[in-house]
């Protein structure tokens, strides 16, 4: 996709997929949104699925760069890198609300190798967070949590934000990231041995 | 909805709304799934929206009962009640995967008073969790966290589970609830004063 029109088509598809869902959006809906006949769309794009893949790839690149940045400087405390990871993830969602929603929810409409690729990259991103948590466990900075379940919990908190977070509300993505990081970190930082044990049935 | 057929129609709609999305599911899809002509559906149900409302109401009742149960016995430590709240929420999702997905994602297709009602009940459920967290803060059992943001974080962790949790996998809903509760509780329980402070940029 290289023509100026194709960028406009992608933006229209992003808004429609986010609002109506991918399956319920027709090529006619997209054509109407950019003032073209449905048949003329094919001069600019190959298929509706191609548009979904394009949107997903954009957001995915932002997330993967976030993960790489959090892993890069191993001399930095894991807690600080986790704080950056969480804040940046929330910022990506804040800056790309429609495409983040499409990325997080509509990927399941993909099939075949596109679906495989989405799953592989999702696992890669999650794997970066698992590595970061494992580093913190290994260095003694974090207590001996299960890095996979902890990564899932962290990603749940930051991903679910697309359903309720409004960047024009009172909390910036960075403020929200600080709140969530404090909550998660205090949960995964090595507790003082004399700390009161929480009761468990 | 009282006829045996209407239960079958509701189950078919649940599966279709979960798999294809509400907007992309036609009355013909639902009719095909239960072996009726589309026109005959109206002998049993009023509209597609009515089916969505019915599914949402079922899951909502389960969640609200969970919230009420967690609030009921104020003599029980807040941490134990939070553990029950989290485990039961996950169990509801595990027992009702398709309808939970519809409840958590497809409600945005509702309009007017149905949408208002969904929002009001969602706020009510979140409010129950906020009250529980506030009780723990007031009693000194939890540190002075923001109960609203903490409730959002807890609900994010348990809600996002519908996207990845498989009840037939190695973890029961109860095991998963214990993991998540330990993670969240150790983050919100009053830390020992001498506990190592986590660095913050």
C-alpha cells in the first residue's frame, strides 16, 4: 500500500473495524467512508483481510519495540524497566485507541498463516515480558513468582485498558502506568522476610 | 422466553455472537443453527437485541451474586473475601466462556436503555469491589491504595482471562484465582515498614 488513498482507506477501515467489528464491516462500508465505489477500492488494496493485517502490523511493531526497549539495558533494575514497559504499552493504546482495539480483539477473524503470525508475535511480546520478570526473579529483585502467570496478569491490566481508558480523562497514560506499576511491583518485589503474611484459606 | 425452543435459540445465539460477533450474526444464521425458517424465530423471540440482552442478563446475575457474596460477611478478612471474589469471577468465566465473551465484549452493540442498564450494572459490580477494597484500607489490612484504580486492575486481570483461559488446561479456575490473588494481595496488603522500597524514576 503506497498511494495516499490507501492510507485514507486504512484509516477508515480502522475506525469501522473498531466500531462495528471486522466481520460486520463490508467493503461497501469502507468504500462509502472514503467516497469510492466498492470496485474502485481494489485499485488501492487487495482485500478486507489485507487491511486488517495492515492495522495489526502497525500496532504490533509499536508493541514489539516497547518490549525490546524494556529488555535492552540489563544493568537497569527490572522494576524500572517494568515501569517503562507498562507506561509505554498504555501510551501505545492511548495514542492508537481504534487500532489497538482492532489489534487486541479483531485478530481472531484472521485465518491461516496470518493467524499463525499474529499468535507467534503475541507470544514473542509476552515472551519479552516473561524474560524481564525472570531476570528480576534471578537477580533476587522480585520474589519467586511464576513469570508466565505474572506476565499474563500484567498484560491483562494494560490490555483491558482499551475498553475503558480515555486519554482525555484526568489520568495521563504515564500516571496510570505509575499506579499500575506500583500495584504490580509491590506485588512482585521481594517482600521483607518479617512482612506480615497474608491469610489464605 | 419460556418455550423449550427459546432456550435452544438463546444457546445458538450465544455461540454465534461469541464466534462471529453480534453485529455480524444475522437472524438467518440463528435460524439455520436451530433448524427454523427466519420468520419462525419470531414465534419464540422478539428480536436479535432481545437475545443479546438475555445472554447479558444471565451472566450479569452470576457476577452480581458473586459481588454480593464477597461483601456479605464483613467479619471475614478483606483479603479472604477478595480471594473468593477473584476465584468466583474466574469460575463464572470458565463455566460460561461463550456468554462471558458476549457479556464482556458485545454489550457495546446495545443502544438506549439497554446500554444504560448494562453500564449501570457494570458500575454496580465494580462498586462492590471498590467497597471491599475500601473496607480493607479502612481496617488497615490493605495499604492506602486508590480503590477505584485497584478495582479496575483486579477486574482487568479476571476479565481478560476470557481471551486466553482454557478450563480444560492444566490450571483450574481456583488455582488461577489463587495465583492472581497472591499477586494482587501482596501488592495491596499493608507492607512491613522495614520492607525494601522499590526504586522509582
